[in-house]
C-alpha cells in the first residue's frame, strides 16, 4: 500500500484548482479526525485507517473513511449508512448520496461542523467494527 508521499504526488496532479483545494482540506479534516495517515487505495482514492471485511461474495481490506476527486464531484467514502443520517444530511448543504458515498460539488457549499460529525460517525461506525475478522 502506498504512503503519504504517494498521496501528496496524487493530489499535486489534480489540475482543477478548486477540486485540489477541496481535496487538501478534506485530507486535513480526515487526518485530524481519525489520527490516521492517508494512504492511496487504487489509483484515485485516498483512505484513512483499515479494516478487514467479509461479505457474501468477497473478502478483503478497506479503509474506514476516504475521498476521491472526480471530474464532476468530490466523493467522500463514509461507511455510516448515510441514508439513515437524515438529521445531519439536512444540515450539511448541497450534496447527493449513494450507499456509502457522499458527493459534493464544492466544499464551500457544505456546513463543515456537520461534515466533521459525519466523518467521525463513519470512522467509528459499528458496521465497520462488525466487519472486522478476528
């Protein structure tokens, strides 16, 4: 797995200034909230922490929280059953959600204290703890 220098190199390669600034801010937030070192997962995902999961058809390692700078949105990977976080999502600002993904156009559209709560909740999520194998 890649280390901090690979993460820095990846983030330096982002050409969109707004997306790059948002990624750097999200990385700073996640690093502070998780006390973890960011690592590259694949070619375009930055993750914090690691856990082992076993699903019905697959098994492997994954990160607790992370992000990826897409062309249209900044994707945050938050494994805290986002569809059940209605109270926080109402306060968050402009966003879309998927199963465990939060899609943001710009970080400036987001209420940062609420985002911090979502990141912390995802990092400490019981669904993650339940996925850890022995």
